[in-house]
C-alpha cells in the first residue's frame, strides 16, 4: 500500500519484444512518474525485465513479480503501458485483481493506456452485464 512520506517499494515491470530490447529508454519517464507520484527520494525501485510475448503465461519475470506481490513485498507496480503487463485479457485481469487484493497501486506511464482505468471499465462491464447471473 502506498503511504505518503515514506519510501515506497516499487516494481518496474518491463516486457520487451524480440526486436526492441532497450529498456533503458524508459528509465527517465519512469523516474519522473515516480517522483511526481511519491516525491524525490520517497521510492525504491526494482526492475523485472524480460524479452517475451505478452500472451505467454510462463513469463519468468512476470510470474516472479506476481509471487513478490503475493508476499506483500511491493507497494506499487509501474509499467509503460497496460499491454506491457499482458496482451492476454485473462492474465491482465488476474494480475490487476491480485494488485487490488494486495492494495498495490499500478502506475502506467503512458496514456491513454492506463492499466487501472482499463481494469475498472472491464470490472464495471462484468458487474453490469452479468448482474444476477450465476
């Protein structure tokens, strides 16, 4: 859970494709977003980086990150776009559900692909569409 005034532990998940492997291009944007959100010096970041397909359920670093979140080791996850987390809807929804359960904020650097807004819209749709159904 993000708490103002203390150092927040942040996981930077960066999945790259096979043609573009340079995650360092995103570091200035990520650091700026974290400073805007938490203040300078109020965050500590660990990188979870991999070159993999966004639909692969066996992504090593993605699964490692989920284990870390289940253990309560991070306050927030930052990524460039929602599609970096997953290009598979079930994986995306499961990940966001885990973050919500563990009170982990998900920060998406580039708009309009904000992971939290996408998750909220899909959850609202499910609730409205399937209301009263078992």
